[in-house]
C-alpha cells in the first residue's frame, strides 16, 4: 500500500493531502506518525488535486512529515457473537484487557437504509414497569424513543431502570444490550457499568466507551459502530437488541466541530445544515425486518442545552424519532422519581402496541383521559396562584387535586418498582374515580361500566 | 412542450474529477441541465444541476462511498422522467420511481446501490379496451382506450405533446405497457406507457376556479376550514403535534378518487404503518381496499438526500397524470420541510450563496412552482380533473416564522395550524381553530348551501364567533376565575367547551369517529346550537348558570361521536334537553 507524505494543510480534525492517485470517497485512511503509531481517518472530499481526510483521533503529533495510507475500502467493523460481554473503545478497540475480537463478519459501519417495504410494523408491547411510559407513552419493540433530559437530571437512572425491567409479556427470547457512550464522564460510565455488572446484564451487553476526554471526532463513528454491532446481533443472530446511545448532544457538538473545520455554511446555531440527514442515518437504524427474528429498539439520551426543547438537537431528534420521553426539572425538584413529564412526552407507536390484543381494551382511552385531566389540573395551578383555591369552582377543585394525585401516585414510583401494565391501568382508574363520572368524556360508557372502581364493585355485588 | 426523449443516443463519456458526498464533479461531459447521467463504474444514477466551463456538477441519487476520481460518467441525454401507465396504483416507490418491492427482490432488505428498476412492470400484460376507432381524429392528451387497473379504470392517453393525427389501427387485447396499441396514419406508434420529465408540469387546456370542497370526514377541516378540490393547504406544526396522523387521515378518508402519498424524508416505521394498514382499510365510498386508489412514494430520512429532492416532483407528476384522465387526485407531501432541507444540503455542497437560514435563495420559487401544479383543470381531452396538494411543514422548534413555513403560507390558500399545546392535552386533531384559516369559504359557500343545508354557513360562523369569544373570555378567566364572569358569558364558556369537546375533537383511532359525514357534522353542530339557544333562554329567564351547566342530558352528546347509527340517540338527547330546561325555567 502506497504511503503519501504530501499533507499540505492540517486544520482542526482535517488533513488536506495533495498529489495522490484516485482515492475513493469515504475510504478509511491510516495516518502513520514518526514514532510509528497509527491514527485513523476517513475521506470527506476527493478530487484529483486534493483529498480531505477527517481524523477520528486527536491530530496531536501529525505533521507534514506524517505518512498517509489510503486503505482502498470504507470503514468496516469486525463483528461476532463473542462481542457480547466485551468493552470497546469509542473507536471499536477492546479496552477491557481481553483479546482482539475474532470477526465472523466485517460490516460497513455506515449501514444501508432498510427498505421501507422490507420493514415489519412494530406492534409488540414492551413493558418497562414504569407507569408514565407503559401507561401513557407505551414503548413497542423496534421503536426509537429518546429521553430528552437536562443537565443534573436522573436520565441515566431511568435508562438503567428501563434496560433492567424491559420485557415482552409472556416471552422468553434472546436479548442483548448495546451501550454506546459518547463524551460522558468516567463517573457516569462507571454508574452504567456497575449496574450492568450487578444485574448480570454485562454478559449480554456490548459496551462502547468514548469518554469526555477521548477525541471528540471519534464520537462521529461510535454510534455507527454500536449500531452496526446491533444490526449484526439482531438481523444475523436473531436477538432482540436494546441500544442505548448517550449523550447525543455530545455527538452533535462533534458534528458541528467538523462542519466548522470544513468552513461549511452553518444552519441553525452553527450546526451543519445536514444534521437532520446525519441524525436520521443513526436513528433510522432501528426497527424490525419482515421474515427476520431480531429487532433493534433504540433509547438515545440527550441533554437539552438550557432545558430548551426547541434547540436544534432535541428538535431535529424529535422529528426523526417516534416520540420522546421528557424528563422535567420541576418534578425532579418536587422529589418525584421518575420525573417524567407526560404532557410533552409522546410515543408515536403507542397505538400499535396497545388495546385488547396487546395490553387491555381500555388502555388508549384511560391514557387519553389521564392526559386530558392532568393537563387541565396543571393549567389550574397557574390560576390558583393568582386567585387562590377558594375562587375555584367545585369542578375545578377536583381537577386540581387530580393533578397532585397523578404526580404522587401515577408518576412517582421506586427505582426498582416494576409495575405490570394492569397495575398501571388500575392506578389510572383509581385516580380517575376521584373525578365526577360525567367528566370522563374520553371514555365510552361500556368501558366505564366495566372498569370504573365504582361500577366495577357494583357489578361484582350483583 | 418538447420532451427531450429524441436524443437518447449515448453521448461521449466524461470523467469524474471530484467527489464530495452526494455532489460530484465530472469533466469532458457533453451535458445539459437536468440530464440524467450514469456515474462511475457502478453506473449510479445522477442528475446534472450545474455547468461551469468544462465542469459538470451532478447530484447523485445513491450513496457515493468508494467512488474515485477518474471513473467514467456517461450522459443518457434524458431528463429525469417517470414512467406513466397501468401498474402505478398500489405501487410503493422511492424518490426516483424505483418500486421498493422490486428493490427488495433485487438487493434484499437493505437499500444497496447501482440497481435500476423500471417504474412499471414491463412484463405484465393488461387487458386494453380501445375507446376510439380507425379514422378517429386524436391529439395530445386524447383518451384512446382504457384498462381496468384495480377497481379504478386507467384511461390510456396519447402523450400531451403528441401531434394530432387520425387513428389507423387500434385493437383490444392483452398488452404489456411497452407494446404498441395504437398506430396513427402517419405511422407513429403509441404504447400504453408514456414518459414525462418530472420537473415539467403536464400541460392542461385551462385552469378553473375550485368550487367543490374536498370532503375529508374530519370535522374541523370540513366544517370550519375546508379545502377545495384542486386547492392547496399547508399543515405546519412542531413535532408531536399530529402532522402525520392528520396527513394519514386525509389519505384515508378524503373523497378524492386517487391519492398520492409522498413520505419525503420521514420515518421508515411510519411508511411501514401506512403499508400495512392501507390494504386493510376500506374506501368509504367503494368498499374496496384503500390501497387500490393509492400510489405511495417513500424516501425515508436515511435514504439518499438527492432522491428526496426528486421525490416531490415524482409524486406530483404521477398526480397530474391521473388528473389528466379526469380524476380528482389528492396529493399529500410529508414533509415539505425535509424537501427544502434536501435543497439546502445540495445547495451548500454547491457552495451557492445562501439565503435565509442557509436555505438557497430559490427556495420560495421552488415552493411556489410546486404548489402551482395543483388545481382544478380542463384537461387536454376536455374532461375535468383536479390535483389538491396538502403539504406538511415541520418548522424547527415549532417556530412559524422560519423560511419554509413563511414561503409556503404566501402560496397556499388553507392553513391548518397544528398546536403542540393542544396535542399535549390530547385534543386531537390538534388544529388550532383561532390561527387556522381557509380562503375557500366564499367559493364553497354555494356548495354547502345546496348539499348540506342552507343553515350550515350560518352555523359555521356562529361556532367561530363563540370560539373567538371564548378566547377573549379565557383571558379574563385566567385572571379572576370563571365565577366572576357575567352570567351570559358563563353560558358562552360552556357552549364553547362543547364545540371544542364534541365537535372539534375527533378520535382517529375509533372505528366510527375516524370518519364523520357532512350530514352528521351538521346534525352535531345543530344539537350544540340547540343547547346554546336553550341555555341562553334559561339564563334570561333567571336560571343561575350553575344549574344550566349541570344539565345532565348534554353530557351524552360526546357519546354521539362513537355511535354509527346516531340519529335515535341524538333525538333522545334533544328531547331530554328540552325537558330538563323546561323544568329549570318553570322552577325559576
């Protein structure tokens, strides 16, 4: 393989190499330093005069005298069953002291888009044991459901609780967890690792760690390595894979960094104009394929800068993912765990995974009614602050009390409290029964007669 | 209109000079703007978007990884065109009209590159029935025969640009789309299939003013903010406000004869949902699966960005083709923001001078060109057809002041403003009744008068007034509580609540409520009006508002939505309300 020593310019993570033979777009590049160490990069722009290489590691030590080798192929990831239980760097190298991965296959990390025609529609209910998810923002297998959080909120604890408790009712299947950390602190990473070890989940997990002090540009490939691994486990080996990506905000920062180094025209807040397409190439790698056994369910976690949901990162994410779970600082301050605010949260695939066939016939309508009543009670809080509780009508007072009850009995639960969906729905009915029956306009009479505690008991008496 | 089919000879080969993502540069290529070219050894499909001296700049519809400078580029001399003919219906295409089902057969579950697939099956035979005979005069756009494609009859037409002539031979029978079915006396031969360049609107005789509403079965749309057949509408909304559900409801229930649904840069799982659901849903008019009248275009967010740019044109060209047969077509584009972003991405790779927020300066022009392809028209063959365009817009951060929303609003006549606040309280469809508008109200006035009831237009304005009034009153209520309002206005608040909860809220997932006929809409609104009249009368008679609001029978009204044969129940509620109010008045 030819080695070029024609680096002309180094700017940020980019190298500009001159006078090369024709080089393919997207090729993997090895850069050889004077001490013999090797760094990796990828071709971003290629012409017969100039090749632009994006280096995945720090450019420290690279000079005009460094050698550049073009490998002639795009970046590939060696994958194999024995990756389960291993800890790899953000660039895919083992860092747990174990041997190199013996590849069963080498796969392109960009991955190809799943043909929409080949996709199977996700409809299997996943019970996470958390009422605010199961009851009102139901997760289904093959969904991508991000957690929108803020600095200092317990999103990691929630993610771990989900990873620990998630199950499909009545099924015993091969599952795996792929965990990709991008720019999180060692401490946060340890928190995940210890929980994985404690619960034995590590045996079934593949961990990719790009920590806060690892090169930022490496974060560009970390989620792609993780998802390539997940695709292999899911679609080749038939496992049900849960992918946790944290923190996507750090990924987007790295994307912006490269955009700036390339002197591209920036979009909103300096993020590149192609950030939507780029994020889609990550998030869309979730789902089910007709005729294949496995599945990929994604849990990206992102911290919203300034808790601002309209910031480009949560905004573009929300347009691609199938809903979002929003962690609220207000609830957290009230000491409620998990502080999930159901109002801005949403699961777009919820309706596919609930109802008589999957959970219970009243699920959809109970959920709608809970939402509507909580939203109304929550609005009244603003009013009470101005006019006082006494100025409220009887009806409004019941809704106000409902909002408090909802937060304390439905939202609040323990770190390891694993509620069944039936338990969750029954709590919902108990809360709804504090409202006058005629206010339950979202639920039809038959269901009220069957499930409402007041009538349910009457029926039993008869 | 001249289609560039004539110079289909392959011209001299050029060579790749530079590759930067989906945009590549070739030299020594004899090319014209928007020619389709084959790029590299794998012959990836691309389109010429800029010519600069000897450099030809090409956007490539497939992934360019691994392509090197020096690889060959050849020009097909054709514009990006779609194949039009029997076989379009029930198909699902990517942005450049490659059938996704064929792609699965050819390259498996993932989209690989370098595979071409014709838009129509060239092998399948269709039973062609001539509608003209030897000696008949025909011209561009003339209907010469028909094919029973699904439950829809596919009219076979001469291409719009065909010169007039008279029919020499035409014979019924089983043909593929490529076989000649008609020969004119000057020797020209026509197969059933025609090709049309996607970036050129198909010609029509004249454009007419729309006067008939597109009935969608959605109360807030048909009742308050109707779109006309041949009209344009925009649905802007932040994520999670129900854009896609609204689009899908329109695709399912609108009374168009043909539906073209473009999933432009959207979610893969959503397209799958459409694909699995539509074949099982019945067209409320024909009872046949909805899929039989539908063409789907799915270029999901992770499929190549250049093909996403093309997908909108592919869709509208197919819609125009069915319009030319005399059908009412509705086209849903979800989402035009992703299309605009694709333009932005390509434009920035061309290093063009950016306009607002990095979008190219020609964004407004492209959007208006696209929406202008909608319309109610007199076709070349003298029939009436229409294309209604409903475009979703995904404004970043829900901010309607951004360029795509603003430029869209300048063109479209109907604006359905989605509101995240409404969807958070599960008010669906979460269309804000204060911000939305329809500029078709006047032109559709007569239709509602005649087809629904002479009272309807009045009822509609009354409902809007109440809602507007409520918004003003709410501001006061926020400050002092509802008890402080004058008694008549406390009644208004309750009436407005009923309009919102009974009429405006509609459950897309309920088997009955998902589609609400115009008749039922009218009956429901009339019942609310009846309550309002009784309530105001009682208030004047001195009944306190707390007693008026406690009237039990009105609480049954929301249940009407879920009852198919609602008439008896509604009549009973009417009687009960009457009785209850009578009792209140006599007690007062």
